C-alpha cells in the first residue's frame, strides 16, 4: 500500500478518492508498517498535497506506540515524516518531539539533506527543540561544504525563525563563507533566506 501511493506521487498521478481509500485500509494495518513505509506514505500525501487526516493521525499514533523504537529509526524516514507533516501544515508537537528525539539519537548518521529538511520542517510548524538545533549546528558546520545552496537556505531560515544563533558552533560564519564561495549556484529565494538570517543575526560581511 505504501509503495503504491508512493508510486502515484512519484508519477504525479493524482486520484484523491483512490489514495484516501488506500489510506483507510492502511490505517487499519498501520502496526504492520516498517518505518520506511510510514515515511513513504506520508511523503506521498504531502507530494500530492492531500491531507488525509485519518492516515496522518494513524501514523502519529503509531509513532507514539513505538516511541522507544523511534530512537533506532533511520534518519531519512524520520526526516521525511517531519517534512510531510510540515508541508501539509499539520502541527503535532508530540509527534515532532518523538521524531526529533530519534533524530538526535542518530545525528551522526544524518546527511546534510536530512538535517536541513528536519530543521525546516520543525520551523514551519514552530516546534523548537534546542537539543536538535545544537546538534544540527555542530553537524552542519562539520559538513558545511557538503550542503547544497538549498540546504544552507533551509538551515538559515529555520535558525532565524527560532532566533537560535548557534554562536558557539560558528554556524553562521561558516554559512556566510560557504555562500560567498558558491554564490553563483544559489537560486534567488535561497540567497534571500541566507541573507535574511545573516542580517538578523548581525553577521558581519567581509570587507
């Protein structure tokens, strides 16, 4: 079921009634879903811009039921679920707390995309977790050259929204240096988001 709706979303083939019917059946069997299947289903709903409240509630309740297991889930599944809920503008603080707890436990295994997407998602639903922001700041600086312009923009947007400068990790001086090095690669919106954060945190431009 998860792979089916994921396939529809990947092909941009939209049939709301069909997806909702699959969601009803999936919600009854949610306990059998592995993390990647939970992730794929929610990602598909967000990609199709279809807010299936029944299925989303079932996913959130299943994450709660498996709270201890979440600490071992793979970063991409965690990130994709947060991205999906945020994209659909569904605010669920207990869900985000559990998913971020899992993300913090596996922070060493996160790539830059997962860190950026999860940070952007938590900012979009206004769920602030200082432990996550500190972990991401440290991880992002260590992998600063691996961040795409979009990742740098997502991180800048999230940290500015949370008013979290991450000064002790040197996040924004690193973001500034990397942005200047690759400024021609930035889309206008990404460059705006980075500039907005640098201005907000009063990061001095090099002379």
